[in-house]
C-alpha cells in the first residue's frame, strides 16, 4: 500500500497552502557533503561506493544507476515513479528510512532545511535550487484524527494482499509498525492525486479520512 513516504512540511495552524522558498549554498553544501563521503562521491564519472555516485542526481529515477546494489525498496520506489527533484531529495535527506521504508541508508538524515538545501545545491551544480513544497496540504485536524484500531484491522485485508510482514522479492515494502503521520500523508497523497500509482489510486479513492486514520492506527500497532 505504500511505495514511498513523502514527509511534507506541515503548517502549525490550519489555513491555505503556502509556498516555502529556500535557496541552497553549494559551497557550504560541499563541506556538509564530507559526512557522506564514506559511501558516496559526487564527481563526473565518479565510482560507486557503498552508495551511488550522486553527481547529476537531479532528474534521475531512484534506484536506476547501473552497477549499484540498491535496496529492493529503492528500486521499487523508482519503478513507482520516484524521480529525484529538489523536493524529493529534500524529503529523502530529511529522513531516508522514513521516506523510503526498507532503504539500506544508515544515515539518519538532516533535520535542518537549510542544510538540506545546501547539500542539494552542491549535488546539482549550476542547476537552480529552490524548495517550493506546499505547506499545510493536510489540516492539523486530519493529522490529529485518532483511528479505530479494530476498524483498521477490518479494513486491512486489501493491504495485506500485497504487503507481507517480511516484505517481498518485488520490493513491496513492509508497512507494519509504520509511523502514523507518514502513513496518513502517503495515503492522502495517492487519494488526492499528488502521487500516481494505478492500484494505490484505486484503493485510496474508496477511503474516507476516518478509514485512513484507522488503517494508520492499526498498522502502527504491529511489530515489523
């Protein structure tokens, strides 16, 4: 049910979506990138290390660089349409394992937006780097809904038809034990047309806000 998680920046109060513009400093990003150097390079024709060469990553489909041993989860995310843009790189760098559940990335992420924008500016070279993700796509009221765990279990049969407790050879990720807010954000994104996947769009189109909250509550109670 969940190919990737997109952690959006949420408004503290209800209201219409706003734009967040944040420019990156490539020189500062080069310094910050040193923390990534044990696993990645960012050089033209540079080698893959534990992770892929990140030079020219902007516009690249996730999990698609030849000769790299990606996790099945990242390959599945790429097959599902994940392309590295400023916004998706920002989401991944903020919480790699939350953004792509099942990712092998050991890095915990950069919590500071400016740090992320600086690293992205370094990776993208002369490309313009301006973060413009929507804020407040979901109201605080929706995010604060307390789902009914028993009802979520009742609804879950369609989810577990594809998602097992141990994942799959096709790279379908484990969703048991998933943090509720990330689960809710992802399902609303599919239902509201912000993310595209034929099966997920069909499934989520039938779900109410309360049903999404209940599914999130149920799967959060399960150990991975």
